[in-house]
């Protein structure tokens, strides 16, 4: 499975180290949709490169796109293409049968109430000990699938490539248009 991650990239960092494409920033987690840092770390990725970038740029909606918006903590915003081992189990929260089996409702999967989504993610993590992560729809565009990978997937996840983003990139233009960044 090919997945995409937009993140602040340190070219000198190893993939698993701070600033690397596979770095699980567990010590910084706690506010994200599926965060439970006392039990696991997670990596937020997407099946769509556009979705991964929109998630990063959404905070600037309605503003003029500037080069500094493509930097985080002094590092360039980049796009990584990752490969998850074929056959890895993903709990698909976009599948009605999965939602029914887990006693979940779509409105609760997509809520911005973090205490709810984090509790559900913890229950799914514990109830599916072989699962690599959770698949759910983007709150920006329901047709985009996002994936929250649990840290237990690290041994079967690899970096295919990392690309530093620039204003001239077609993907940046698509994200800017989608978000209304002039």
C-alpha cells in the first residue's frame, strides 16, 4: 500500500529520527485525532498526496500563500511517499460493516471531539492487536482516505522517496486552490 505524509523534513536525519519521514513524534502527541501516547505512537498519512498536504496547509485557509507557509520549525515542508507491506491489516472506518461490528457511527468517527476519537482509537488498537492502523475519511473531502498508523507498524514501513515542497509545485497549487489560498 502506498501512503503519503507531509511533514517538516530534516535532510540530515535518519528516516526514524526526529525530522525523518518515519519519525513517530510520540512525546509531542496527545492532541491529534487518534493520539494515545501513553500506549502507542502514531503516524498520520494519507492515500492521497493532496490530502496529506491539505491537512498541513488548512490552518492558512483564506490567506495569501507565501513561501514561509511551506516551513515548519525552520525545516522545509515535504512530501514523503511511503510503502506499507502488502497485506497489512487496516481497520477501515469507512466501511459500514466495520462500523457496525465496532459499534461506531460515522458522525463519531469524524467528530472534532478528541476525547471521543482518541478513546475509540485506543479501543480499536487494543481490539485489533495485529492492525497496522485505522483508515478514515478526511474531514476536508470525504473521498480522500487518511490512515493513522500505529507505531507497531514501523518494521514493515519504508520510505520510497521524499520531496521538498515549493510554491511552484503542482501539488502545492492544487492544495492552495482547494483551500482558497490566493
